[in-house]
């Protein structure tokens, strides 16, 4: 077959794909998106924030358990360190889960990996539910590690699966849906943590991350049926430093979670209108500005009476910017700019960087806060600025383009002589197979 004939067939394939892609959201596609996102991403979001509001009850359980074993209480340093490890085990597990994405997806496929991932949801649910009876805070730490693995796998595999399943005119919107369910999970955890509602010792154990997941799983498989985090780990402490009354912090945190959900819903509807590149530039620019103003507000809050309100506004603005671009769009871009054969490896690298950074920030942020005080967020502001510059200079727009068109864009950018016809998305298909 000549080169000209090969190109003609590719063009026919592209045209056929474009016709198929211009369809509306079908019921099957809607249900697949809903089930995949709720079954995985919701758990991820819930476990990000679930340890925040009830932390005092959990720390008391740690201390009580230690006292029953040794007849003495933990020192303040040991308790803080142990609780930081408990919090950080979730993103560390996410890092491990991200490293498993490539091997599992290549061996089991996208759907098979998501089914296999249920193991890392059920086992920690059992461990968490039994931790009080066994008088073991170690079981809580292990369960956080395992449910982190679950989140690490789902946060990479779900966007990959939905991105490949969706037509090009819906690829961005459906790719943002997993992040929407993550924010919903965060908000639900924050609402469960309200002291006036559920954050007491007994109900807190009932609604622990593992037990809630277990209840949800049992309901899902019942007779009728035949996966901006450093902000959420220590949201309460940030608002306290901003001057919010201790009794009102929980409500401000929950309100911030509601804003996060609302702005992510907006991202679902505007990603195909404004484009991926624009949302990332907008989001990181807003985050950079919020970090800069927040630093100044925290430095001046002891001298100007209304500065604490500026600090709160900056945190909310940061969440708005993060929800529009930095949070949902990278997974969509990874799906679009990499071919199917290299996509698992790309998600594995991207996910590993994300979760390793998440783990590092979750572990050391309290010490950063202690050491730098009001200037803690300069570091994050610099990162946001550098990412904005890099995106502006390097990242192209992928909205409304087929995988072949996106591949050709990068071919020209990298000055490669030709595309790779051996790749699965770019293979030649006979017209009869295309229905043309």
C-alpha cells in the first residue's frame, strides 16, 4: 500500500471517528461514567478529608490505646508524629498505587484493574472497623496505607478509562467527572465531621472511612444488584491561624468544600468551551495570586483587624482556581497527549509525582508552618507561577481534536519527521471495517 493510500485511509478513519464522536451522551456512557467515578473517586475524596475534623477523637484513641499498653501517655511530639504518619500514609499508599498502574493495566486492562482494586477497598474497611475492638491504632495506619493504594490506582485508571471511552466532543467533560466526585467525597467527609452532627466518638467510629466504604460496598453488591489536598489535610489549622473562632472553623471548612464542588461542576461544563490550556493557565494564575496575597495577609493579621477575613478569602479563591484547572485538567491532558500504548506509563509517572508530592506536603507542612509561619505559602506560589509559565510556553490546546490530530501537533513541536503509524490509534483500517 502506498503512502498516499495509507494517508487516505487514515483520513477516512478520522472522518468516521468525527461523525461518531458528535453524538450526545448516551445512557450507557452516562452510567459507566457515574459508576466508575462514584465507585472509585468518591472514596478518594472522602479519605482525603476524613481525618481532619475528627482528628481530636482519633488522637485521644491513640493515646488511650498506648496508655492501656504501657500505663503511660505519649509525649506531645510522639503523638503529633504518629498522627502525621497516619495522615501521610494515605498519599504514600497513593504513590505505591500509582507505581502499580502500568503493570496492572497492561495485564488486566482498564476494567479489570478497577475490579481488582476493590481488594484495596474492602480489606482496609475491615481493618478500620475492627481497630477499636482490637485496641490497635496500627490497624488504622495500615488501613490508611491500603486505601491510599486504592486511591492511587483509581485516580489514574478511572480518567484513563473514561477518556478512552468518551467521544472527542465529551472527552474533557467526562474526564473532569472523576474530580467532581473527589470533591463531593471531600465535602461529605467534612459534613460528617461537623461536631454538631456526627463528630463524636461513637458516630465517628461508625462513619470512619473504612466502615463507610464497607457499608457502601455491601449496599452496592446487595441482593438488588445481583477511587488542592495539602490544603484539606490541615484546613482547620489554616483557618485557626487566620483568626477564625475555633467553634466556627468546621463550618468554614465545609463551606470551602462546597465551593470546591460548585467550581468543579463549572469545570465540567466549560472545559469543552474554554479549552484545557486556558483553564490550566487561569487556574494556576489564580492560585499564584491567592498565595501571594495570603502570605501578606497572614503576615499582617496581627496588626490590621480585618486581615483574617482577607486570609479566608484567599484560601477560598485558591480553592476556586485549583478546582477550575490544576485539579481536574491534568488527567484529561495525559489521556489526550499520549497514545494508548504509552498512556499507562504516562499515568504511572504523573500519578507517582502527584502522590509523592502529596505525601511530602502532608508530612512536613506542619513543620513548614512552624518554621516559616506566615511565609509558608510562598513555596506553593512559586510552583504555581513556574507551572503557569511552562504551560504558556509548551502545552498546546487539545480541545475538540482527535488523538491523531494531537499526535501530529506534538510531531511538529518536536520536529519529528513523521507520526508513528505502528501505534494502535494510528493504524490503517480498511474502509469495509470502518463501515464506509
